[in-house]
């Protein structure tokens, strides 16, 4: 049995420990593991006729070269937002360009090439570790006849079918820490402080961080906000604080009523542009509406940098254990998951059966722009 493992999309703390445990358990079972570098790009850019490209794309994994990787964050296999089924003209590898005609503009589907590479490498099962985008191509692979067992990771915790994704706890922990640290500057200067956090479609990271850190207002991706109302609320918060400051968190995917999320740059292979800047836009609006100085801080990549906290470390290694047990048991096309506090697996097709978003009615006061958590009985540990 030869297993291929890859990490795609944004990096999160916990990926390296997950890979290390996958290799350790696989070796115990007599399985061989090969690391696919830079996500799906490792398979797309593997030139069957040029051995010089192979080390850049593929790395055999064993207990020696994974021995210490769990001590750091990120992914030592590297990652990318590559979708071999939708490759733009500018990202087509040189050796594949002769296969397209000059009048074609793309995007191009190089899945047939990927399948040849998988066959050449002798990979029996793929373990993609990623979010919705990365795992959606894993589902495509299964449809093409490649066995897959997927592991969910995203600090937004928005993969449908699992209560938890690798990286989420550390992102919330980091956010709470930075919010509290920023209080010293906000209080010293008697300012309104805005903390912009990651969160494209789901505001769960922002919601939980604001709930745990006790911020005054939290703007999330799911609920458009009125800057005039926000100004009124936050000024009341500032006046009511003996230190004369107020704190706001905002998800990068949040937007004003009648507006759209702040996007920029070229769309990636999954159709997503970069997000970021809504905190500055909100800050300028609040300056005009209130006349107050605003302190604006984008936490962004610091949320996903560094080593995992103990919860992400535990979930990462346990997800790896579940994945190997699923393979050992002969099951395929499964998504490793945590459901109702229990480790399990579900069909990969579950990914596309719904959307995982903040339960606004239950957890958010949309009139006052703040968490409203009253009943936690029966809910998962991290709510949602």
C-alpha cells in the first residue's frame, strides 16, 4: 500500500503533527508514504518525462525526515491554492503548454495528466488535508477512480460534516491574545480599536474570539452592518468604559449594508480573490461619524502562524490516527470528522451537502452587533 499525502490552501498550525502521525501509523501498518509538495501543484507540475522535476514535486516520507516536524507550525510539504481541474493560462506548466491550442484561453482541465502521475507514482490512496476547495478536488479524484481519505483543516472551521477542523482553536487563541494585548494601546490613547480577523464566509472565528475576549462589538461575515448604528453603539461603549476606549472585531468577509466584501487581486483557481481592508474602511467611517481617533489592527496571518495549541495538536494527531484506521479497515472516499464530540468519518460527498455558518439566531445579536450566547447545553464545544 502506498499513500500520498498533501496539504492545500492556507496553512494552519497542526499540519506538521498530522503528517508526522500519518507517517508513523502508516509505517506501523506496513504502508509506504509519499509526500506531495505544494498541494495539488505537486501532481500538476510533475513532468513524467523530466526526472529533474520530481524532487520538487514529491518527497518520500519516513520516521527520520518527519521526526521533528511536529515542533513547528505550517506545513513542511508547502502548500498552494492549485486546482488541476481549472488552471489559468498563465499557470500552465511549460511542459503541458504543447497540449493546448493557441486559440484556447482557459481555464484548462489537466486531471488526465494528474491521473497519469498518480499511476506512475503507484499511489493507492490519497490523503488530502485541506478546506472545502482542496477537498473538493479530492472528491473529483474519487470520481475519477482514485481512492481518497480526507482530513479537514481550516481556521474558519466552516467545513460541512465535521464539528471541528485543524487550525481553528489556535486561531481563536491567537485572536483573544492579540485583542487583550491591544487593549493597552487602546486604553492609553482612549481610542476606538478595530481588530480585523480572518473569516471569508464564516464569522465563527471572529464571533468566538470576541465572545471570549469580551469585546464591545463584533461584526461577522453573515450579517451586513450599518456604520451609523455601529458608531452609535461603540460611542456608548466608550463612554461607559472607565478607561474611555472601545473594542470592535470584524471578519475580513464582513461588509456594510448594501455593499460587498472588500476583495482585491486576481481570483485563485477556486474563484476567490484576496480579502482584507474592511477594518480600515470601517475605521475611516467611524472617524467621520464620531470625530474619534481609531486604532486599526489587522491580525491576519499571525492568527495562523506558529505552533499549534494543545487542542489543535491533539485533534491533528487523532485525525491522522482515524485516517489510517479508515484505510486499514478498507473504507474509501471518507472525510475524517469530529461529530458530537466523537472522532468518526463520513462520506466525502458530505462536503457539498450544506454550508456551515454562524447560527445567527442562536448566537448573535444582529441589532447590537455582538455575541449573544445564552444556551450552550447540547451544543458542540466550539458552538456554531
